[in-house]
C-alpha cells in the first residue's frame, strides 16, 4: 500500500510529465503533425486527461515552449554562476545548451516555434522566447556580436538535431566534419541522446 502511495503522482507532477512528453512529440512531429493522443501515449496518460489539464493543443505547445525556455534559463544561469571554471563563459553556456539534448525534443520544439511567427498565440510566445534568450546572453556579458554568433550556432545545432543527422555520423564524412566542428567536446553526448530517424519521437 505504501508503494502505491509513493508512486502516485500529484497533478503538478503529472502536468510536468505531460509537458516533457509534449516537447518530445512536438519536436518530432511539429505543431500541426502532433496530436494530443500522441502526447498522452508518450506521457502514459489518457488523452481526455491531457485535454482536461490543457484544454487545447495550442495551450500545450505554449507550455512546451515555456518549459524549453525555463530549462535554458536554468542551464545558462548555472554556467554563468560557475566562476571558478577556467573555461570561458561562452563555452560554458554553449556546453549547457548542448547538454539540453538530453531533454528529448527541446531543440526541435524551439525550431518549430520559430516557424510559427504568424500564429496569433504561438507567434508572440515564440518571439518572446527568442528575445529572452538574447537578453540572457547580453545580461551574462556577451556583447551584441558574440550574442549574435551564439544564436546562429544554436540554430545550426537545432538543425543538426532536427535532421536526425546522428544517424549518418560515421557513415558520411560530410556529417562527420559537421559534428566534429559543432560538437568538439560534446560529440559523444549528442550521439548518445540525439533522436534517431527510426524513433517516433
């Protein structure tokens, strides 16, 4: 009996579980292609429960964007706070961003959001997310040029992950060079956690 009580999740824990599943599914299928029953299955809950908590797929996508942004904020803040490290700040923050590949779908969901600028609800949320990352970088001490370069490299990383190019590493020298250049120190992490072409999400 005690085990059953221990394993029972609160509604807030269940909500977090659904948002994490939503990141994975939206990242793989996009906003249009994902269905709430896909997300429910990924979260091991019923589809009506997802609808009861979030009402609409739109609300769930916005929650997923916010979750991605919160995780980026926490990761970057920890990198900034690590003042004892000999590693330059831009490399610490870059490492923090790449480590987030362990959160399935995070990078791809952001990329999906950035394609929905004309959406009346998602567009403003996505624009705010992009601008907020800019502000985090500037507040951390990046000058405008360094922040621009960081964002550009981040979009390249999102593209490599979204294309599921990890499947081709070791088989295509062009992909090998891309990975070796973009992930000089974190390549094994990316190869271990990046989604593969045969995975649904």
